[in-house]
C-alpha cells in the first residue's frame, strides 16, 4: 500500500490533535461609565465602542489564546468578588497597599509597575461657584463641611490621611446633589466620570465648578485574584507584558483615536 495512503489512514483513525482550547478568563469592572476608558452604565457591555480598556483587553484573546468574558457590578462588589476569587481579574483599580490582600498588581522592585498600567486618571475637587474653598495642590483652605466622595473609591482614604472630614455616598450623583443642597464643601471625584455627570445635567449642576490642580493623578491597573496568580502565573504575566507592549507599540493610540470625540 502506498506510504502516503497508510499515513492518511492512520491520521483519520485518531481524533485530530487540535490546538488547546482557549483559556476562559472572567474580568469584572464597574457598572458606571468612565469615558473614554469604559462606556455605558449598568451591567451591559456595549457591543460597539465599549471603551478603550475593554477593547485593549479583548484584543488579548487571539494573541494569547484566551477568551475573556466581561461582567459589571458596583465597585464594592467588584472588590469583594476579587477577594473571594469569584472573578479572575478586576480592572481600572488604582494602587492601594491594603488591596494587595485581596488581589495582585504588576509589581517591580516592591512598587506597582506603571509601565503595565491600563490608564491614568485624576481625582479633582468640585465646589459651588461662590464657595471660598481652595485646593493649592498640597492642602485645602476654608473647609468647614465635609468633602463628598463615592464609597470604596481610593480618594476616600487619601482625603482622610490629609485630615479631611469625608462624607461617603453610594454614587457620584448623590454626592453632587448633597453638594448643591449646601451640606458639603466640595466633591472629590474621578474627572472623567464627574465631568460626564455635570455635562449630562447642566441645569441642575450649573453652579458647580471644577478646581485645579487635581488632588491626585493615579495609574489604574488590571489586578488578578490570588487564586489566578497562584495557578496561572505565566498567563498573568503574559497579559501584563502584552498590555505594556500594546501601549508602547502605538496600538493603544490607534484604539484611543476612535474615542477622541467622546466626552472627557
């Protein structure tokens, strides 16, 4: 029998040896819009223009033979799910030392590796137009009432470390509503999110103004659960390394160009 025919018969007698099935990974993120990095409110992940971060992470699939699923929850629940290993990773997480107990950051020489960040964002002070409250980049002046901030956001502990009285709210919108009622001296919030709220409610918040400079500018990371880090450390590091490559190669900028006209 022809040698080639024999090889063919042997081949079809056994199941085809296919490439390994893609590894399924669950990433979770906040259900509030944070344009241009994550778009849309609620638990739906938009099919078109879901945000720069979602597109960057989705682009890892073919490069690393993984399949990424996204789910959205309120931020407190996201942190709890990471801690309990219900999710493999959480993104748009700033660095806080106490969060290292619930998940894993990309680290270098004992510090978070900013080269492997997803993005940067700033916390900014907002106040009423006629308020004397000031922020000079180092300290607040003329504070009497609390500063409002969304619960579980990293700026809460930052403000408390400065000796500022903080009133935590469930949402950013709640904080701004309390501000215009005169119960707060200001609101400290992520600039991208807060600007969207003010722009979307121009009449209600017409007397709210933004103060410069930012209170804090932070890098935001993709964190992994401790279980994922222990079981699949190579995959974890491959993902972080690819995020760095995407940013440094110019791929990130090409994705970001699609969002250039979106609200900042």
